[in-house]
């Protein structure tokens, strides 16, 4: 475990290159007209060619462009051909769209000011979604053109952004576009993957070597709550796997939104697992700003804000788990 987001801060200080630039600076050879299986085989090779006509980020973009023909970017595994305008759970076709992009000052203190790019569509259907106009409108917004996005990233860095923050909605359905954008980008700037972490293992492999910080949600401590509130299956196994993989690839900062009546079934086991499996020094944002939006008003179980006692209990669970690197510890108002 990298204590204190060491890699992220090293990139921020320009002591290290961001991971995507390091990946671009390598070379590899891929046969012309290679099949998806051949592309994956090449991707899995640990030793890259010393000489070649392609960088590994090219290879990742080629694979991603093929995967969306039988899409398995997330664990919904819809297997639709998005290039033929077929849509699955997220509703996103091959054309990525974003609702807005701007320099955001409301993220965790080490991340602000952050250039946030809000992609439309989502791989979950959370009934309390606070970004429902974005997550439920995958066909709306501005088409995300890689060259255009790369130019905006450079411009925002000149205006003072510390990082690029791919968010939504959810960035996962837009992985092919994001990889193309990074392959165009030359700016020395940290890349943040701001996600619900419901990616497939293949998506995690493609993200490896491109992301500097995973800013990931850990919503539920069991599959039943995930199914009830977000309409997804195999949640816990997927999230645990992906956080372990993310921790091997880059720095991680975990967000846990405390939900009313879900402290013992979700908050407590999540905090205990993070401390045991990822380390007690893991940077974790214990978020107390839940409010009943979107469809939550129709569910009496979560149709209220947190009480002060629930916030205090969540903090007690974090301390009992031994977590020492919390964001939000004083947010009890």
C-alpha cells in the first residue's frame, strides 16, 4: 500500500510522469489485422519489445474498440454491439457524451482544484442517485471527441487544475473514448478514475498503466443491499476484487456514503474489510451528505437524512477498525 497517495503527489510535483505517459513511452509490435484474442495475448505479455511501431496505449485503445462490439466493460456484461447502436444496462452507444466539464473545487482537499469531466450514463441504477439527470440521460450531452477533450485538459491545466477527473454518471462505459483521449494527451498531469468500481476484470486490465489515482465508491457491504438499491448483482465480489487490483496499479482513495439504516449491514463491514485487506492507512472519505433524492422518497427505509447519532456511530466503526487516514472526520453537523 502506498501511504499518503505518494505516487499521486509525486506526479503532481512533476517528480514522476503520470502512468499514461510512461505507458505511451514504451513500444510494442502488434501484427496487422490481429484478432481480439491476439491483441489480448500481446497485452498480457510482461516484457514489451525494445523496438516497435506502436505504444501499449495504442494497443489498449484497439482492444477497447473491439470490446464495445460485444461489450463487457462492466460486470453487467450486456454483450451488446455498441458500434451498431445497441445499448445495454448503461444505455451508452459507441458515441461517448459528457454533460459538463469544469474546474471543480468540491472534491477531497488533496484533489482540488480538479478538472472534472461528467460523462453521461451509468452502470448502476441507484434509487438515491444525486446525479440522476446525468446518469439516466446517456443520449444527452456533448459528444466526447478525444482530440477536443485532450485540448480542454491542457487548457484547464493552464487555468489551474491539479488533475483530470473522469467521472459521471460513470466513466466505465466510456473507457474506449478515455483511452483514446489519453493516447492523444501530452500534458504532465495526474489522471483520476472517479468510479463506482463495478468494472469487469478486462476493464481493469485496460486501465492498468493509465490511472494515477482511483477515487472509488464502496457503497454496500453485501449483495442484497446492492440489488435492492442499485439493481445489480455480484456487487461485493466485484468491488473487493477491483479495489485490490486498483491498489496494485495506482493510489486509491475510497469514498463510502453512509446511508440511513445501513450502518451495520454496509458501513461496518466495509470499514473492517478496507482496514484488513487494503491497510489501516488507506485514505477513506466517510461521507455524511446523504439526502433522499431521485426515487429514494418512495422507499421509507432511506427516505431521510442521517441523524447525528448515525454519523457518530459510523466514525466509531472506523476507529474500531483502526483506520487512521480519514476524510470527513469532523463532518458531524
